[in-house]
C-alpha cells in the first residue's frame, strides 16, 4: 500500500513489460490497454505518436504487433483517478500561454493537484476553470496537463500542457531529465564550497511515510542528484541556486537536510529551528521575525528551460523571487551590516 502511494505521487509512470513466451501476435495498443489500468486506447496511441512507446529500446507505432519476449517500456501521462474535479475561478499568475502550453508562476500556499485532504482550491481546480473549453480539461482527471509539480509551500514556475500531444512530449522530457530546472533557496549555514553536487538515493522515510529520506548507500529509494551554487552569503544563512538533475519528491529539501544545511523555515526537514548563530535573545527574536515574514520553506522554482512540444525549439521561462523571500534576504543583509 505504501509503495502504491509512493507511485501515485509521480506525475507520469514508466511502465515496463516483458511479453510472455506464449503471446500471440497482437497490436501493441490493444496489448497495453489490457495491461495498464484505467487507460484508454486513444491515450496509448497518443503516447506512440510522441515516441514514448519503446520495444527493445526502439520507438514503435501503435499498430506494431508484439512478439514473445519483447521488452516494452512506456512513458505515460498518469491515468484517470476517481476524484471529481470542480472548476473554481481562482486567480493564477500566467507568465506565458499559447495553443500548446501554459506557464504558471505558482504562489506559495497553493496546492498543485487535489488529494490528501485538498480537494478544492488547488491549481488544477483553477486550471479546470480557466481552460474548461479544452478536451484535456474536460476529462475529469485529477492531474490534467500536469507533467511535474512543486510543493504547496514552494513558489515558482510550472509548465502545464494544454493538449494530449504536448502532454506526452513534455512528460518524455521530464522523464529523460532533459529539462533544465533551477531553484533559489535560503539555507542554514555557509557551505564550505561555492559550488557542489549533492547525491544520495531518495525514498520514503521508514519512520514517517509522509517525509522523504536519503539512503546514501543506495539500498532504498531512487537516485537523486542536486547541483548547487552559492549566490550570496548572509551571515548565518546562504542564498543558493539549485539545479535538479533528477526530480524526486522533496529533493532539494531532503538533500540539503542531509547536507547539514536545511532550507530556512522548512518545518518538515528541520529548518524551522535556529540552527546557526548566537544565543542572544535579540538574535532569536530577529530569526523568529524572519519566520513570520516567510511562514514556509524558503524555496522558489526560479526557471525552466525545455524544448517546445510543437516548434521543437528551446524555450526559457524565468520568474522573480516572491516578496516574502525578498524581504527576508533584505533583513539579513541589514543584520550582517549592523553586526
């Protein structure tokens, strides 16, 4: 059950099948409809058009006939779930939009998709209202158009597909880790190096399944790689730029906890305590005032670079730091000047 919950939190799934030795020749779209729960033949065919269905590591068309011992792998946008989506007229910050995709600068505090007690007020509810004339947003799926996500209390850039073809092509890029994603984070302490790489498999914490955990020996979890660069040192905290090579749940947050530099005010990974600095009550009050200004983890999805699904040209989208992070950075700049 826990493993199923873990898998359901992925926005797309990599399916892999080895065809039985006694399998008769059968179109691959028919074969996969029988193998994958809650998926339509149309969606299978769309994945094939996007080059997302591989047989023995080579892309095939939907009319390919499977043979005994074929190894089939497929990247699918996640199939429907039994959650009713109610369109809600919620304002969203649209950075860019065309016929194929929409770029959103998500506000902190907004949940991306319904689930786990958040069945309204999410970004998906808002998009289902704003894009209600599009077939992809009339399907009743819990995650229409989503190919990645960011946490509720993380702000920043998200790309959402508006068509089935765009969805498949974008999902493939995220699956292949070919999307360039950069984040800005405030973290406790001063990393010794100006640049570095944090590695370590990430999986569910055995003691708390709602949180993630680093398994440095690779015994559990999935491989994860985070590149970082220190942008500004602010006394007892630092502003860092993070580039994701992989996209695991809570990756930056759990990697920096493992790195002994938790994200500032991250209440799930130890950043909501005063981890560096003096014992003076004036300093403690200063930090708590920063926590009040920034009542969330100090993490922002700054930019995305990927290949446009229609033009096949690289596109780049950027965003400014949200006001709460900017205010806290200014407070620390003034603090280190005075002290």
